[in-house]
């Protein structure tokens, strides 16, 4: 079994970014994806480069912070204060797809300017899985970039494949909230072994971070994720159970 373990939200805060790097260098995290619209993004990229990381995914985002573009250009995807709506279900149904596309392309262009290689596309809060038109838009962006993408809804994986875009065989998001323990992760991987060739496991590790507590309700549990992903027990399990850790660039 090949396993991608992706640390979402790179660039969200210093604590998140440094925690992700720690798990990549000292744990079993194999990949990450960056939020280009967050204030810490550029500094996070510089830290990653200084640690020898030269590629990662882009974490497309329309549910946290402010857009890369001026609010006047993408007003249909922002609230009255110029912020993104905090959850996909709060996004109005009458958003302009053209404005959404402009913003996503702006996020991609901002990423490209860092000279960090984009190795896949995924998203914050899985926003592109809730609407077929948005899903197709992101598939087309992945095709343009010639990179794989995450498919958050496994039943829609065939749509990605039919468009000649690579994605893992199975996406697992259960390592979250109440399931943050070494024993849970081992049991989950045991259940998945032999069922799929390539699995992506989503993770959200972080160092302790006061800034994170101001902007995300999922905060302290990220520290627990970091402990699991860097534990000797989980590293030994991976080593002894014929699990090959890979990144999106290996697809």
C-alpha cells in the first residue's frame, strides 16, 4: 500500500506551518498544501525552502480570511466585510462562477510567484465537492497545471479520472477530532490495507499556536496530531507493515 499523508493549511499561521514541517522532517507526513491568501503565506514558503522543501500542493480557499483579489472584483464570494464565508454551506447559491474562477486563478498565480513547485491541488473545507460546476472548474485547473488533485468524495473519483486527472484511489479524512491517537491511526490503516493501491490521509498538525486559536476552532487537537505523526510507534508500524510513504509528486 502506498500512503500520502498531507498536512493541510500550510501558511495559515506560524505554528501550523512549523508544525507541518516538523512532521515532514521528523515524522510520517509526506506532503502539505498552502493557503496563498493568508498573511503568513510568504514567510511560510521561505521557511519551507530553508528546510529543503521545494514542492507542495496549493490549498485553494474560499472559506477562510480574505481573497487575494480586491473585494470589488469577487464580491459574490465575500460577505459585507470583504471576508470569505466561513463554511461552504454559508456560501450563497448565486455566486458568480466567473468571480470564483478569477480568485482561484489569482491564488494559483500568487503561488507560482514563489517559485515553489505545485505538486497537487486540494481545498479548504473541501469547498469544491459541494457543487458540480465548481468541481469541474477545479478539475480543469488541475488539467491546466498538469497536476493531481484530491477528490474529497470518493464516489466522485471517476469524474476526476474521466477527465484524465490523477488522484489517489481513496481519500480518508477520519484522522480528526475524536480519532487523534496512534492506536486509532494504526487500526484505520490496518482496515485499509489491501483495499487500495494509493490512499491519501488528511492531517492538520501544528505546534502550539495562540494565533490559531483566534481563527480556527480546530486548534489544540492539531498539537495532538503532531504528537501522533511524529511518534516512534507509528513510524515503526509504517516501517514494519509494507506501507510505502509517498507524496503527490509520486503519482
